[in-house]
């Protein structure tokens, strides 16, 4: 019989970084029953394999699953090989293009390789929802669809906005929340995790479980992680993502480029460090050291302790010890070619970063450079560039990174 921690201790760990729990009183009751009976809770999170690789934003839910796993509960990693063919309409202003079953399964295999960087392969229950959907008859779908109404579906913000804007809503998209909710019925989930944007779908699961005579699952939502720019959600399409398969130094360097404020949010959502320890670190540890520890911790999670140590050493050589590795090119640029309108003052130059990228060969044109800056793909001395102009000390050398390309630049 599992030896569960006291309820308040479990709740503190579960609530770390969470956005909302519907309902916390129900979660407490479930935890108390679990502790009394020795029966673990069944905690579910679903992932549609619509892309081959995961980034750190995806791991927020995986990390929370791990927290339940740490507490002795059963976690279910559900791969939506059926729902992926429908396409989740969450946050979409248009219907998603369909993916084939073959594409979804290829992506699913890569997910399996990646999620075990966080979850225990020994105790994780992996399921595919086509397991039950492929057995459903037309009459079963009619019975399932009868458990909701069109007006209820149109209460969903995405659908409501598209309806108001007279944009098409395909009928199969209306089935998506029902399908996700039915997953909870089939898995007999006690808790379902999802991003804040998934709340509607998760609540449908509660309703469906009641209609099938089950106790409603508790819904726990997690925040959407901001990317390197600290503004937009982490996404490869925004150029502000950190892929969990990226090289250790690339991952370490990107993490060192985030703001000090964002660093603490990453600690909360991307690590197992508990809130009391994070609060102590905020009081007692210098932000630079805390950020190094964060970067090393995350690289270690997805690579190895040795890889994390090497990445930290290589980053220090590039950005702190002024020792450029042989593989990093140097570029000398006349200051006059990159000056902003403000010119120079107090021993420094106000320079246009787009001009710096073009003149150093890190961008083919100023237009491309501007795009890279907007995507959050540019760092200078490990700090993300968020504006078009930066003050650079006269004759100073500085490291400029655009994606995976790095150059040491000096103004002459």
C-alpha cells in the first residue's frame, strides 16, 4: 500500500504553479479518500501529436504530472491519435488542416522518447484514445452528441468569436470537446490537467462523467508559459521556444537570456523546486547565480549532469571570461555604419541592432534582422534583445547570437 504524504503537504506541491483548481474542495476529498484507502488517484493529461518535437512550454503539464507521480499517484499520458485527426480548435480562428494517422503515429513515437525525460517509464500509464474511439459505432456517436447542445458549444470563446465573425466552424470541430471529455470517462480520471486555454474542454469531461454515472474529475489548469521574449507564449512559430532536444549549450544559453523576473516563473513551472525554496532563493541568492542554477538544472533534466556542467563552462567562456572558443567568428564593424539617430554619448554608441546583424553577416538584410529581433531570436551577451536600439560601449566586444549562429562583434 502506498505511503501517501499528509493532505496539506500534497496540496502544497500540487498547487505549485497551478492557475486554477475546479474544485479544490473536491481535490482535498479525493486525496483524503486516496490516503485512507491506499488507492492512488488517476491523473490524466492528453497530448495530440500534431508536431514531432516538444519544447519547454509543453513540459509544464508533464512536470505537474510528475508532481502527482512523486506523491504516489497514477499518471496517465494520453496520446490523442484519434483527437489529433480532428484537430483541437483551442485558440484557432480557422479549422486546423487534418493530419493523417501515419503522421500522428510518427510524431507520437518521438513524444514517447521525449516525455520519459520527465516522467518515470516504469510507473507511467500510456494510452492512445483510438483504443476506444475506433470501436465506437455511429449509434454511439449519436448518443454521445446528444449529451450536449449546439448553444453550449457556442459558449466556448473560440467558437463564439468565429460565429460572431461569420467564420466557418466545421461540424467535426464541435466534436472535439466531447471526444476529449469522453477520454476522461473511459479512463475513469480523478484529475485532468490542461493549460488555461483548455478549461472548456476539461469541464466538458466533468459533465460527461456525471452523465455516465461517474464521480466528476477535478480540473487543474496550468499557465501558458511565455517564451524567451517574456511576452508571447512559447512557440516555435514565434521564434521564442527552447526545444527539449536542443543541444545543451544552445539550451543553456537561451535560458541565460531570459529576464530575472521570467527566471522565477520558469523555476515555478519548469522545475520540482518547491515554493518555499524558491522564496528563500529570491531572498538569499544573486539573480545571476540563480539563473545559472536554473539553466544547469534544466539541461541536466533533458541531457545529463556532465552535459549541464560542460554547457555552463562553455557559456562562461563565451560570455563571462572573454575567452571565445575557436568556432566563434569575429566581426569588426565601423561604428558609423550602425549608429542610431541618437549617435554616441558618454563613451558609448547607440546602435541599431538590425544594422549590427546585417553588417556582421548574421542577417542577409535589415528586414530579416528586424524579423529575427521580433521573434526573440537575438541575444547580446546572453540577454534577449527586445528593442531596435542598444547602447554599446565604445571599442567593446560583445557576443551576438541569432539562433544557433554566434559572432564576437567589435565596433571600430
